[in-house]
C-alpha cells in the first residue's frame, strides 16, 4: 500500500478499521474480507486483548493475507517487536508521544507509526514533531470507558486547519457524529460500532455514506 496516511490534500475521509479485541480465527478472516470488498478501507488495526504471542502471530498471519491481497495496510496495536517479524506495515501506539522517537528509529522510515493522543492537542503536536504518521483522537462519542474526556469537534477543526499530519476520529461513533466530524477528520476509526452489528459490511456501507 502507498501510504495514504500522509496525503497532504484534504479529501473525503477514509476508513480505518479496528478489529475486535477477540475473534474466532475460523470465521473472522472471511468476515473481514467481506468488509474490505464492500467499502474502500485504507488501513486495518489488529487489536487483540490477549498477551499470547502465538495467538497474536496466528491472527496477524491470517489477516495479513486478507489485507495485503487487497492492498490495505495492516498495523498492530502496541506490539512493536512483532511488526517486522510478522511482515506488518506498522504499529499503533497508545502512549501518545512517549515512545514515538524510539519506535521510529527501530522500525525505520517506511513503517506506519500512529499513536493515540486521546483528547490532547499538545500530545498530538508533540507526536507529530517526533515523527508520527497519524494521530488518533477519541473517544468522539459518549462512552463509559476511559477517563470520560471526549475529543471535541473544536479539536478536529483546529487540527485540520493547522496541522498537516492526518488525524483519526474514533470511539463511540454513530451516523450523526460521522456527518458532523467528516469535514475535519482525515480518517474514521470504526471498531465495536461495526462488529456489534448483525451485518458489519452493511454497517460499514452506512457509515461510508455518512462520510460524504
């Protein structure tokens, strides 16, 4: 995949798909393939709750075949050491700007390195200065998870006007929020909103339509 995450030109937002934290390896790869064949997706993030490195490796291997056949980037959540070993495109960090510089040195210039900066403009700017390819802000919607701090529309408005590094809006999204944030977000990170539905591919189509 060419790194669309660094495209300077502001266009219609793209989809950044986040896997469930737990899934069945006998069925999920086919479900993911259907989703990728239904709408254009720029990147998939492998997000597993397990610390079993064998389980993570098997999952990554299965999803890498699906994503790379379709020229879609596959990044892994947090596990920096697995990126090169498993032939992945990069890593998504969860510590804002703390390890960006070290990870960039370890993985090199071609790896996609993004980081979650939650609702902090300062951390986002610092991460950009240290070499992040994209910044994730969230949650955007109402949720009982996390510390209760939402990434507000004003943050995305300011970011889209002042910063060239792309930003992802994620967390408790719905159609109304997607339409509101679409003019100011480069990517939407969809996860549980998709997988909790009866038809994930159809849900993605609905979300994609709301982004226009």
